[in-house]
């Protein structure tokens, strides 16, 4: 049975759930989950956990993300991206210096108000369902961390302010490209909206591409059409222990393996305190374990119990 992590380069127009549903048919496996939802308009890295690898999804929930985003200044919409209904349009006259000054305010830990068009639940109802009915409810700001926020090339800004004569031909919209490295729970379209508001001209997200999720980047991602055409899609799977490659490895003997498979802990281990990737003598990844005062306990097992 398939078991592993597939890094998908999600195409635009697909929801993350659409991708998971499609892959259930490809792998003939019901146990499929994804790590980190991407909006339908977004593209890029979407880790998909297959088979017993779905047991690792909770360990991925706090992974940081890196995006390349296009911020469209001068346009405000109800969804905070270009797919929404236009609420405001403004002429834009922004210099690099002005934009850099504003971006500095959004680096580090910030408070972000979740958008109405999101899957967050308030009193048991998803916000986007309320928003589609024209309703807006009070929601509390949440702390998120922006580790890096910088301008990318091809941003449509000026080095110097325009003269009064130049301003006669100002366009309504200006596109700015940003690199955003952020924590779990960050809404990049809300970040775009807030930057536009801080600049005084308004803004929304025009495009979004995730280039990294946790330790998985585009260099390990496969376009969905390539996965669907693959003669052996299981060959594209990464082993589940790749998620824990920052933990040291620990190999146990057959007697210890037997105990671990039966849920027992191991004592008198000569290992420092901390988490470990635990392997059998044959090299099979058994579990993520935690050592404290020489005793190894299972954090989460990944072996196939049917193989006992």
C-alpha cells in the first residue's frame, strides 16, 4: 500500500481538497491529507500525506511557509484578492522608499485580523459562508510572525516622487512583488490588504505562489499533470521520515524493536534527551520517539501493525 509524502506543485483553479480527492483515485487510498491549505488562485508547494504518513500531519501544522506574492496597489476587494468584488479603486503614486518604510512595520510578530473569506469558524459557522450571505461578524486579531518581507524585482515603483505634471497620467493600479516568509496561520492576502491600507491607496493580492512549506521546496515538487501521467506515481513519494530529518537517528536491536512495536518503552538507553527518528536493524523507520533520562517512549509510530 502507498505510504509517504508527495510534494505537489498545485495548479491555479484547484482547491487543496480537490488535489487530495484526485490523488485518492490515483493511489487508490482513502487516507490522504494535505499540509497547509492553498487558496484556489494560488499555486506552488502543497505537501500531501498518503497512507500511514497521514499520522505525520499534526507534526506539519506549525511549519513556516515562503511565498512570492503580487500586491496590487490601488484596488480594494471584499475577498482581499483580485477574485473578489471591487470596493475601491485609487490612483497610485508610491516610491520604493515609501514602500520599504511601510514594509518595515509588518516584519516580526504582528496582529492580523482574519478575513471574512476564510475557513475560520465563529460560533460554529465558517466565516466564508457568512461572507457569501453578505454578513460580517466580529473576530479577534491573531498573532502571526513575518520572518522576512522584502521587495522582489519587477515591482512597479519609482525611485523618486512624480512631479505634479507627471501625476496627470497616473494609473489606477500598481503591481508590487513581495517575498513573504511567515508563520503558520498567516493570510498573505490580508497582509497585502493591510500594506495597501497603510500606504493610503488600498491593495489586494493579485497572485500567490508558495515556494516552500516547512522543509519542502519547489525543487522537490511535481506538477499535478505530471503526477497524473506518471506510470508509477508511488515512485514520486518521499519517505515519511523526511519530515523529521532534523532529528538524530537511533537504531535499535530486534529485542528493543519488538518491545516498541508492542507499545512498551525502553530504558537504560545511552542517548541524550530529545526526539529521535527510531529505526530497526534492517533500516525500517519505526517511529518518532522521545528520550528522557535514558528512557525512550513513542511519540508517534509509523510502522505497519499488520507486519507484526
